[in-house]
C-alpha cells in the first residue's frame, strides 16, 4: 500500500484510540480535521497521478501514430526513389543503345559511300 494510505490508517487508529480513552474534545476535533485534510490531500494527489498517467498515455499514442505515419511516408518516398533510380538506369541504357545505333548507321553509310566511289 502507498505510504500515505498507511499514514492514514495509523492516524485513524490513533484517533479511535483517543476517542476510546476519552481524550479532550478540542484535540479530537483538531486531529479529526487534520485527518480529513490528509485524506483530501491523498485523494487529490491520487487524482493528479491518474490524470498525469492519462495525459502521458495519450501523448504516447499520439507520438506512436505520428511515427507510423512518418514511416509510411518514408516507405513511399523510398519506393519513389527506387523507381526514379531505375528510370535513370533505363534512360542511360537507351542513350547508349541510340549511340550504338547511330555509330552503326554512320559506319554503314561510310561503307556504302566508299563502295559507290570505287
């Protein structure tokens, strides 16, 4: 049990003991009031702890949600980057093939001209 609950139990036991012993009414009333204040402070502290836990859990869920969304966006961007890189490779191959075709065409044309000039 939390320490403040144990303190309340001890305080309550002391209060009952003094009642049974016929303690002074003013002292009993003062102790009773002090116990009531202590109970209220304990209840208030417990409520604050529960509210803090709730706020913390809510913040954790929000952060997890943002993280998941960021990870999905990152995966999408990575896929786009991969497609763009593949497109660059494909374009480079196409350029090289076009160069080779142009070179072959030029060689064929030169050979044809040389044959015609003979």
